[in-house]
């Protein structure tokens, strides 16, 4: 996967104390997806970053000029592969390479875990992003927010 790293971004594991700030960022990014707003507002509990994910060091933040501008998370799957569980960039800063930079960081973390593939249940709004980053569409599913795309990237 060719990923031009956004030059001004720093990537690191998230702190437990950053939980609320990251959830607020997730709200802002998600509400910016046309069509998702209503479903999200009726499932407000859906935006919650599990403490064990944060404690496990598999939530990563992107910082720019000292402020957090995005985050991503991977979780272990039973088959040894990894699942991209979150990827959100501050709206207003989209299309600057931050999403790809976060994704590359997740790819490296998944490789370190020994995963053979990274999977994601993608929001259809993000399909072009995932395809541009090297994911293939392998199926479809239903989530409580509507259609989900089963996408996979071999590592
Ligand atoms: C999806 C998301 C993380 C992408 O982050 P981003 O920082 O804008 O992505 P990048 O700038 O790294 O984009 C990399 C490439 O992906 C493709 N891409 C990204 N967004 C795209 C869009 N809306 N339409 C078409 N292609 C897109 C482009 O090829 C882009 O490269 P380019 O800008 O040089 O053409 C961001 O839009 C977001 O936070 N969305 C809301 C939350 C969400 O839907 N998350 C995914 C949940 S499954």
C-alpha cells in the first residue's frame, strides 16, 4: 500500500484520559456523514470507546500542532487477523492524508500482532477511502445503522 505520510502528523497510542475527547471527535466526524445523522442520534450509546481497548494500547491518535485531529483502533479477531474498529478524522481536515496515515499505523500494528489480514465493516460513505487504501470488498452485512461493507486487506 502506498501511503504518503502527512508531513505534519504524529501518531501515538491514545491515553485512557483522552476517552471523552476521542468520543467527541467521533461524534463530530460521524455526524458529518450524510444520512448517518438520524440513525446515530437514535443510538447515542453507540459511540463509546471501550476502556479495555484504550488500556490495551490499540487505539491510536493522530496529532497535528499539538492537537488531536483523528484516531483509529484495531481489535484482535479470533482467527488471528485484526479488525479496524474505528477510524475518524476531524471534519474540516478531511482529504489531507490523515486518514491514510492513521490506517498505515493500524496496518503496522496489525502486522506486529502477526495478522495475515486487516478487516473492516465499512460505512458505505467511506468505501472510496478504503478502496484507495488497498481494501477489497468481500461482502456485505447489516448493522444497526444500516448497510455495512465487509472489506479486507491482505498484510
Ligand atoms: C473516512 C475518513 C476517515 C477518511 O479520512 P481522510 O483523512 O479524509 O482520508 P485521506 O485524506 O487520507 O484520503 C486518502 C484517499 O482516500 C480517498 N478518499 C478519501 N475520502 C474520499 C471521499 N469522500 N470520496 C472519494 N475518495 C475519498 C482518496 O483517494 C484520498 O486520496 P486523495 O485525497 O489524494 O484523492 C474521514 O472521511 C472520516 O473521518 N469520515 C467520517 C467517519 C467515517 O465514516 N469513518 C469510517 C467508518 S467505517
